[in-house]
């Protein structure tokens, strides 16, 4: 069968099928991050994309034949050495920062509510070493925090620890000891 007649058999994928393909490939890419360097990972994902887009079968059966993203990524691994997961570290650090700021703003909102409900116009408290001040007068409402090291140091510390844990940097420190079981 010639390439021209083979292309006639392939049907174009719908946007929903392309979305399913990209979702599958993102999950494969995430699992490949711990097994392959970036350039090799992109080549593997691009070849999978090309195969899935040109496959004449139904997408569900093509994806079922490939198996789970984790199992497929394990087949691509060159050796049993695990690598750090940098993108997971970034996502973990960002999530930790968002949680910190959500808790901080909830704390400040509670302080504002307390100041507004009492006769006092001002309140001071500490949130993870950061001195926070809330005030409420008939003319103004506001919050503030100290300009010392803590307002920047505490979130930076939280983000750094979350990144190091999320990325599993210990894999980079002793790659000869960390292997897939």
C-alpha cells in the first residue's frame, strides 16, 4: 500500500480527540521527567503525538493499547536511575506560596473583622514571625506588615522547602544510589 493511499485511510482527529491526546501526552511527559533528559523526552512525546494523530483506529482503543502514562513512561526509561522532577517542584512551590498567602489574608481578614466589631481602631498580631497590623476607622480601612526580613524570608523559606521536596532534589545528589525498585 502506498503512502498516498494510506493517508486516505487516516481521518483527521476532532478537537476533542486532540485534547484527549494532549492530556495523555502531558501525563506521559510528567512521568518521563524522572526518567529521561529534556531533549529525549520531547522526542519521545513528539513521536507519540505523531503516532496517535496518524492512527486510523478509534482514539480510545489506541490509548488503551498504549496503557497507562506511568507504564508507558517506564518503557522509555534508559536505566533505573531516577532524576529530579523540576516541574513538579515548581508546581509544589507555587501551590505552597498560594496556600501561605491565602492563610495570611484569612488571618488579616479576621483581624479586620475583630477590629471593626470592637471599639479599638487598631490591632497588631504575628503570623509566622510577620508582624501584622490592621486598622479600621470611619474614614479608612487597611492592613500592613513590618518591613523586616520576615515578610519576605518566611514565604521564601516555605517556597524553597516546597520546591526541594516536590522536585525530589536528593535524586540529583546521589544518582548512583537512587534506582527504581
